[in-house]
C-alpha cells in the first residue's frame, strides 16, 4: 500500500462525516477527488495550489465526476493560506513535494509549508484531522520533512494527538506520513 492510500484509508471515516474539507495541494486532483467523492453531498471542499495548471486539471477531473458544485478552487501560495481558509476545518490533506506530470520545478518549501500547516492546525475542529505526506528524495525534501516533523513534535499534547509513520525497508529517503487529530471529538466506540 502506498502512503497516499494509507492516508486516505485513515481519513475515510472522518471524511464521511465531514462538513468542511481542505486539499492544500491540488496537484493532479487525486486527493481532491477523494475528499469530494467521499464526503456528504452538503460538504464543502476548499482546494489550493499555486499552479494554475494543477487547478485546471483538478477542476476537469472533478467535473468528470460531477463534483464541482461542492468544491471551491483557489490559486494560492501556502504563505497566503491563513487569509483564504474557512474558519473551521474537519479534514485537511497536504501531499508535499512536486507533482509528477506537472512542472517538477515547482516544489513545496519548508517556510511556506509550515505557514500553511499552522493555519490549518489553528482551524481544525475537535475530532478533525490533518494528514501530511512529506518526501525526502527531492532537493530540499529532507529539510522539509524535518521541518514538518519538528512542527508535529511541538503540537501541544493537551490539544492534539500526533502520529507519524516510517516506511519499513525503504531506507532513509522513504516518504513519511504525519497525521494530527485535534482532541475533544466524539470518542469512537
Ligand atoms: C505532490 S503535488 C500534490 C498531489 C495531489 N494532492 C494529487 O493528489 O495529485 C504537490 C503540489 O503542491 C503545489 N505547491 C508547491 N508549492 C506550493 C505552495 N507554496 N503553495 C501552494 N501549492 C504549492 C504544487 O504546485 C503541486 O501541485
């Protein structure tokens, strides 16, 4: 199972009951399709990317599944996310790095990523979750992954449960999945 599939598997039950969802990195639209396709019809999905081509491709794929009505696509840099996010969020996904099939020189960077992730964490509802997949193989990826790990390690333990996975047997350049869940949501039976 790829980490992208593991993230979806973990978030799926929350997505099914979510009202406000965020895809912080539209890319080719895979995560947007997942969020829009598995959330209730009344849910709203806020989608961000700084590449117009990413938003165009995502919009096209959403339209093919008749999912555009519930989606709000925004051309935005993660540095500006605080001013563009909805005030409360149930589920958010970030898939960092560059997008295969698009401009590979457009890569997420630690400063912008941390600004975007902080803005999302501040808005997470009780029981809400943020997933982040960080890649170490590309230029700057090691630093970005370390920055995300640092952010997650500093989450206040009375407010968040934070998790991260390591892929076994793939060496030190394997990607990592981080998940933060804001405490105070309904307790699963
Ligand atoms: C790995 S791709 C996302 C993959 C996508 N979630 C999918 O399912 O296809 C990373 C995306 O982040 C975007 N990106 C890079 N730096 C960014 C920034 N500072 N602000 C917003 N988006 C950024 C890139 O344009 C790229 O489309």
